[in-house]
C-alpha cells in the first residue's frame, strides 16, 4: 500500500464515522390513540431542525426518529411532542395540553407522571365530560 492509499482509506473511515455520529436513530414511546395523533406527533417532530424521519406506529405507540444529533437532541424532540399534549418516555404533557386534545385523542395516561414540559396549575375545571365518538372507530 502506498502512503497515498493509506491516507485515502483513513480519510474514508473518518468520513464514515462522522456520518454515523451525525445521524442518530431512536425508537421512543409516545402515547397516542389514532391517526390524528399520528399526524400531530409526526408534524411536531418533523417541524424541528435536524430531523429527517419521524414515524409513529399506533399499535405499539412507538415513534421511530432519525435526527442529526449536532442540531437537535432527543430531549428537544420529546419536549415538542409533549407540548402538543402527548406523553413521551421523558416528558409528560401538561394537564391543560392533554385536555385540549380532541376527545378521541385522549389516550389512557399511565399513573406516574414524568417531568411536565411546562408547569401548569392543575385546572380540574377543564375535566369536562369529553366522551363522544372517536376518530379511531371506522
Ligand atoms: Cu388522536
């Protein structure tokens, strides 16, 4: 091997490592119910800089994301999801954020709340009856 080709090979690996480091893929749990939730969740993520993929799956409530970890973080992504009213692995949506979801989108929350994304007064006044037809039923 000539020095030139060694340099070329080294350079190639350097680039390969860099590309890998920049693009991170993750699967996170995001609570939701229906296709409306899917759009809401995916749009919240896709609107962020550095996100190249966001795919939410209803059956296992998982969100597959690919993002450039130099321009965004999983925290940022999960924060903006929680802001739309959906609980993620790291953050819980605020009570009011959750209550503002259409009735059909109000997924069952698990009891243990994580960090709230924005702090809210517990407005129990908004716990109105929101039963009704769900967009899930086809
Ligand atoms: Cu929904």
